[in-house]
């Protein structure tokens, strides 16, 4: 793994290396310049010695005279060595000194015309020159001159050691100063980091105080503020996109699942039944993923809002259990209900409570191969204004280990998280359930024994309504579905469905007719208003998003009609965000049904409002 270093460390290292390199470069330049200066001094000295030798040669009358004169001259020039050659034969040579045989070649290739060499740990520098005697017809003499440069080299060695010591000390001091400068210079950046860490998805309105930072960082703070502004805009746009996404994905799912329901009403072969089962299973699986992702995104953004409306707990429990009753029966599981002493009427978010319970029940059915599933409910605490309720879903399924239970409510977590896990799902259901419970003033958890079963518990605090209590459902109530009660008590009741999608109209008409209701259809808001004006309907199911006159506008027009002010109108929409639901209820809608329409949920809503309105067949 690649090591990560702080910006202070990086700046300190950079400053130290940069200072060291600069100092090394300067020291090297000084050393080279001094050494070159010494070479030039030696060259000039060698030229003087060659000139001196030339004068001595010019005064000499014989080789013996030349030797005598040169000995006399060299005696007074310490460290000077001379060799005089004629046709390769030595006429004179300093005793105990030997010139390199290739000295002439070396000097020819030297820019300054001098060459250096080393003999017995002594260093020398020399040059050669041809000397022609005036009036002589003989070939020119070759004069080789050398000087001892040991004192120059000694000085350079000492200079280099001084430069190295200075560079090392100066680099260390530069590193310390660089660390101090980096630490203090980055203090405003650390302050900016602290402020940035305090900004969350719920606090995107926070901004950096540009006036508190240095001029150099003010632009950065301004840029961050602009980024936060754009992020806030994009976040808001994402929320809008989520709503649109829900509508665009859930609308076709309504057609798929609705058509599956209609096809089941006909005579089908076993193969066709199996194919429909697979279509419905895939459709509901996809719908569950869509719902979980949308809900989790709202939870992460802090935008999971709870509704506060009166509802009947008995109806909620009966409807929730009814949604999973067929699944339990198909697996041969016994589904029972024990909820004695629960209050009838409550105030809170009926849909979210039902969602939380449905997550528990669905998981129980999924992970229980045989045996039973029981939903229990009890009152833990009662105050003047609210109740603290506890619900338990007890199964005889496969169970989970304590280690699995510790992380089971974390997002994207399942008891079996291996790539080859047997059971599918997003791993968000339980995380969403816990978030719902905590927003309702409670919590959620599990007690389980591997191989024996699990008890998933949920606590919520719900307000007391102003209405009257209703008896909680008995176990027998579960067996009689809302559809059966509609066929028994409200057969022939006239209901209007308003939707611009012909597939949705067909599905809703068939669904309501199957419950014994007399269903009529309208393909636009305007048509729906006109039909309500002329026909005495007991209930209207109104789509929200329609071209021309939308559902809200149609509702306002219906409320202005004589004698239609209290007509129950249920909104239908694929956009299931809390804001959308709240807007519908605030506009005067009596209830809200999300698309794709759950058959049992629709029957429950229709039954509730027909019974509330006192409709009769």
C-alpha cells in the first residue's frame, strides 16, 4: 500500500530537498570555479617557466652549458621540472622526475593546453612547447615543463569539506525552518478543513467565512462556497429526479403487476400459472429494489419525512398481514396474529409503520422454510398524549448468529453476504426499518437462535387522536379479506377511476369490478369532473399527473360542485415521496395510493372510505 504523508511533511521535505539542492549546486559551482582558477594560474606559471627555459637555451653554447645553466635556474625554482628533447633524445632532464610519454597528446586535447597527472601520490600539471633557436638550422627543441600542484589540491580538499559541512548544516536548518513555516502557513487550511467536516447533507446551506482566511485562501473559500451552492442545487435536483424516477419506474411496474393480477382471473394452465408467478416475482423484486433505494437515499439525505394523520391500527395490521398472507400460504406456513389490548385509533405515519412491519413479515417468510410466523403487538407505555407500542415478528426459520445480528441492521448487509448467497435482496430493508422506528421515537432489533428461529422487534411512539377507539383485529379477521368484505357489503357501489393511462384504467376497473363494485372510467381530469357532476359516485380514485387538468385541479373542481364537497377522493400516483403525499392531503385528498397499486392495499383503502362515507349498495 502506498504511504500517505501529510501536506506539512511533504512541504517540509520539499523545502529541505530544494534548499539542499540549491546549496549543493552553489557549493559545486564555487569548487569548480576555484579549481578552474588554479588551473589558469598554473598555466600562466608554466608559460613563464617555458619562456625562462627558452631564454636559457638561447644563451647556452653547448649541451653541457645548457645543463649547467638549467641546473642553476631550477635550483631557485622549487617544484619546477624541465625536460629538453632534440629529435626524441634528451638534452636535459630534471633528476628523479619522469614526464608522461603522452604529454604532448594530452596537452593537445586540453582546452587550456595543460595536462595533469599523478605520480607516487603527488599531483603535477605540465605543458609542452617547441623552441627554435635563432639562426639555427637544426630541428626545434621540445621543452616539457611541469609544476607540483599538491598545495592547490590540498586547498581544494579542505574547501570541499568545508562546503559539504556547510551545505549539510544549512540544509538541516532549512528543513526546520520549512517545517515551522509549513505548520504555521497551513493553520488556516486546517481551520477550513474543520469547517468543511462540519458540513453534511443536512447542512448544505453552511458557507465558509471568507473574511477569516488569508488572501491566498480567500479564493479557495469562495470556490468552496460556490461548490456548496452548486452541490445544494444538484442535491435538490437529485431529489426532484428521485421523484421523477419513482414515477417513471413505478408506472410501468403498475401495468406489469396489474396485468398479472388480471391474467390470474382467467383459466390458466399449470405452465402459464408458473410463468405468471415468475413474472410477478421478478416484478415485485424489482419494485422492492426501487423502493428501497429511494427510501434509503431519502434517509441518507435526512429527507425521510413522516406524516401525521389519524388512522385505524386494526385496519393497518389487517392490511399489512393480508399483503403477505398468500406468500405464507404458498410455502405452507402458519401466519397468526396476537394483538390484544392495542388502541384502535392512532395518529402518525400509517404507511411507514406498515412498511416497517411488512419488511419484518417479508423477511420472516423468506427465511422460514417451515413452521409458523406470528405478529404480536403490545403497549409498553401510555401517556396523556401518546402510546409506546412494541411489535414482534416471531418465526421458526433458520435463525442467525450473534455476529450476524450485530451488523444485520447496517445498510447493504445481510446475514449471508457472500456472492453466492441463497436469498436475494438489497440489504436495505432492515436498515430502513430501524430508521423508521427511530424517527418514530423507538428502535428496532433482533433476538435469534441459529436453527431455531428469530424474533424481530420494533418499538414506535404514536400520538393519540381525537377520534374514538376501535377494537383491534382478532385472528379471525385476518381470514376475511377486504375484497370479501367489499363483495359482501358494497356490491354494486358506483366508483369512478380517473387516469390518462388506458392500461391503468383497465387494471383498476377489473380490480374493483372483481370486488363487486360498479366501476366507471374517465381518461382525463376534465372528463372526471363532468362525470362526478352528473353521477352520484360513492368514491373517486384520481391519478395526479395527467395532461391538461391534473388530479389536484380536478379535485378542486369537484369540491366546488354542489353536493360533492364530502365525496371521498383517493389520489393515485407513482411518485411516492412524502412531500407528494403531503401535498395531496393538504390539497384535500382523502387518501393516497402509490403505484404500482397493491391490490390488498387498494381494497383496504376503498373499504375504509366506503365504510367511513356510509355508502350502501
